[in-house]
C-alpha cells in the first residue's frame, strides 16, 4: 500500500472545526480511473482498494475515498496496516461531511493504536462540531503532546476552555514564554478575554498589546484592546488604537482591490 499521508490529508485539517460538505458517494462518480480498471477486475485486494482510496482523496472525492477504504476493511479485516486504514476511513468520512459516522471510526483507529497528531486534530474537530466539548478537549491535549505549539490545537482548546468559563485554565495554556511571540490572533483574544473575566485588566492589556504587535492586521484584536483600555479609563489611547486599526484596514482593502 502507498503511504496514505501523501499530501491529500495534510491541507484538509488545518482549521479546527472544519467539516467539508462533500457530496455523498451516491452523488459522485466513483468509477475508478483508467489506471485502476484492470486491477479492479474480479475481487480487488485490500491494497488495491487502499490505493484507490488515496487516489479519490487526493482528488477531493472524500465520499468515494471512504467507500474504497470501507471496502478494503471488508475485504481484509486483519490487514497489516489496519489501524492506519481505519484512520483513513474515518478521516475520509469526516472530510465528506459524515461527522456522525467518522467519530466512532476515528476512535476505533485510536483504540487500535494508531498514533499521529492528525488523528487527534480531526477527532477533536469532529467532537467539537457535535458539542462533545470534554471529549474534544482531551483530543486537543493529545495533539499538543505531539507539538506543544500546534496552532489549530491551541486555538480550539483555548476557545473551548473559555466557552466553559475555565478562565485560569485558558491562561495557563496560553500565557507561557514559548508562545509569546507567536500567538495567533485567536489565542491573543482568548487570553485577553480570560484575563479580563477574572478582573486582571492590566494583564489583558499587556497581552493584547503584545498580540497586536504580532498580528498588526487583526482588527478584532484592536477592538478588544480598545475595549480593555476603555475599561481602564484610558479612552484617548483606545481611540488612537481604533483610529490606527481602521486606517490599516482601509489600506489593506485598497491594496487587495488593486
């Protein structure tokens, strides 16, 4: 079987909560391409079906990919790379928009011992989309065990913690020296909100100012900083922040329109 992580999945899981609204297999033309037609005569092997699944996925036909991987699992339920194929099946289901069926498949791949940060990112995103927040949190944390600076995981986990009013946990997650210079705009806003919610407005201001320096084009960060400055009775500074942010937004819009 080919290496299944051949790029098709890498670009599809960048954003937490992403769920492709793909057509079902019955709505797609799942006829195999010419290079597979000879291999599909009779009873194709699990390896051939897995390769076909990779081909469909690389062409963003995720429902067809799920059918191919599912057929492979039916053809050989004890194939050597079983955990990987179960993962590919679950990932294809998720990317086709079938979140409900994807979750147990991904959980089964995890139970079978498949280890890769991507399974935790996809499973966490799927769980978040079904509002299973506690289970999603556990998966985001597993993703961070592979990479403590995983932007998607930090964005989503801090958002989940903030939504549950776990303000100190949000701060503990995000306010660390290793993240200071590379927080995403979402992380900056989540951290600022957490500090503001516990009454630490100066800490909120400090982090939002740092975050605006790192993300100078984020109008949302500027708005949040201005709101905190207003609460601190520094209204002139708040007005200046918004004036600069509005000017920058207009300049960016003008450049994009050229």
